[in-house]
């Protein structure tokens, strides 16, 4: 379930990147925020 949600976020992030506008799928804190689920991004935050 978490992996599917993360894949959907990656797709929406990619569309935002290509078209230069928010996809409307998920509101991010700032433009370009990485599309990872909180559960899977903890390791990235520790780096």
C-alpha cells in the first residue's frame, strides 16, 4: 500500500516537473519537495 502511494506521488511529481505546474494530487510544503512517503523517507532525513 505504501509503495503504491509512493509511486503515485512520483508520477504526480514528474508531471509537475514536465508541465511546470502543480498536478493537484498532493499539496507539498514547497515547490519541488521530494515525493516520498514519510515512512520511507526517514532514512533520507538522517543523511
